[in-house]
C-alpha cells in the first residue's frame, strides 16, 4: 500500500479538505456472513466529502441487487464466482458509469496487460447466458435453508448450530435499516453458520454427500468450508455455505444427516 494512503474504519468520520480524496470500499453482502449493509447511507456519507464509493457486490449479482440505484460510483465483482458459475475460471469485473472512467480503465488494462484470456472470456460468456436462471434458484434455496437452520427443529439436533447469518434474517442496523428494498431480486446464496464447537465445524464439511468441502462460492454445486481453513483469523466454529442449484430438499436432508453425525460423535473423536 502506498505511504500516502490511510485506511480508516467504515463508520469513522471521513476527512475533508487538505487535498484528501476518499474512497469508501463497501462489501455488501459481507463475506463470510452474508449480511447486507446500506449502500445509500455510505454513498451519501462519502459524497458529502467529495469522495466516491466502490461496492463489492460479489455476493449479490444481478438480479439480486443493483448498487448504482443506491448511489454506488463503481461496482466490483469477483467474476470467478456467480458470473462464472461453474468454478472453472478466474475473472474480475469493474463496472463504471461514464465513458471517461471506462477509458481510464481500458488504458490501464491495455498498458499493464491485465486482460482476460480468450479461454476465460469464452467460459464467462457461456456462463452469463445462464446467470438469470442460476442465481434466482440459488437465492431461493439459500433463503429456505438459512431460515430453516435459524428456526431449528425439524430434525436439526440440539447442541449443533448456535447462530445463523443471512440477509433475510438480519436485524435492523442502528439507523433502523433493513436490506429488503436494496436486495430487490432475492437474498444472497452464500451465508454462514456458527456451530457449538470448533470440532463440529471441522468435521461437518466432510460429513455431507451433496456439499463439496471447498473454499470457493457461486458455482452450481453447493460448497461448504470451515472458514478457519482459508482465513487463519476466523472463529474456528464458523462454517460458510454456498448454495448451488441442487434440489433444496436434498440439501436440507444432507445437512440434517451431517449435523446428526456430528452431534452423535464422541467428543475428542471428531
């Protein structure tokens, strides 16, 4: 990071004057929890000091969320995830509003050589043709599963899940905001749960039939991972789920069986 760049917290006061230029970098929904943040609030806040806001909307691709409607200046996506949709390409996407901004990005890409390969471009085009089919199904299934896990019962053993994070069940923020309008096309298909113990979180991803234990997200296959595996600073009890396009009842049955296996394992033998 450049010496003249200062990083501050999202909810700190944004500096004004003295040549300061402020970029608010907002991820919503958040990784790994899948909770949403108020784009309009932070857009208004940074615009008041003459800055801009970039929204990482990887967890809520179209048609779930349209950040430009809420004041975003730039939208970023990890195109490897939902845009790619099949866990077989690497791609990043920046979306801007004006031709001058696009020209700057085009020149940077041209002179630095950071272009998408022809094979990756073909794979991405293939995937975008089914984005409108994949994402709503993943969103609907994830919402059903997240709310089912949060409610408990129905074969979910006690002493396994202690918390569920998902935009559809998050509480109002201190300003009374909820993401209902912002997430106009449905809720995010990736979210996290917290198990009672780290041992359970370690074992659960390897106790399932349909979920693949892997760290990516957004593909047509459902994935699950203990976050500690890819993030050494994560709570070892947290498990992230990326819901695919499989039958939702099959996925619920899979989780139900896996949680029962985890619940019945003797402590220390996971």
